[in-house]
C-alpha cells in the first residue's frame, strides 16, 4: 500500500514561513526511514535527538512510543515500527515528529489517503507537492549584527 501523507512544520525556533510537504510513502516505511526523509525534506542535518509521538495537537497530551523505563532499548525499537502498524490513528489523533529538543522543531504528519501500488514503476518515498521554503535550521547570526 501507498500512503499519501501531509508533513507540516508546526513549530520551530526559527520557523518563519509555512513548510508543508505532501508525499507518497510505502506503508511499510519505518519511523526511522520517515525520520531521515523528513530531515531530507527540510534540509536539516541529523545532529540532534528526536522522537515521534501521537497527540490531538502538538502541545496536547502525548502518547509516547517509549514508556517502560529502558529508554535506549525502546528508542531503538521505535525506529523500526512500520507506518502500517501506526495508522489508522484514533479519532482526532495525529502523528508528530519532534526534532531537536532545544529548538523544538515539530512536524505534524497526517495520513491523507492510501492506495494500492501503481502498476507503473514509481520510486517511493516521493514528494508530490510543496508549499513554502525549507526552514532555516541554524540562522546566520552574523547577518543580524
């Protein structure tokens, strides 16, 4: 199956413009692969801690993928969870990706639709629509002096 996802940056220390990407991904994509894909879409370096959670809003009560106390073991397991094990989410729930716990880059991920694999050769994941520029992960502080 192919999922169409909207990925929107809803929070970030230096977020100035809308960042929305509509993508198609395989339903067996893992959270680890989605993590790398989002960083690629945003043109961010993979230099900070990150996690996924489920909630009604980005600041709402969170359902974490880790909660038994062994963070390292659970974190490793989280990256291997496939999207087809997460979707469908409960009513009003959305998947969130939180990158860089200091600058708080939060991406809201919604499943828009699903379809069978195309009979035409198509490489997934793929970007099908974009709105707004990539956010600036690290502003150039020299420019503001």
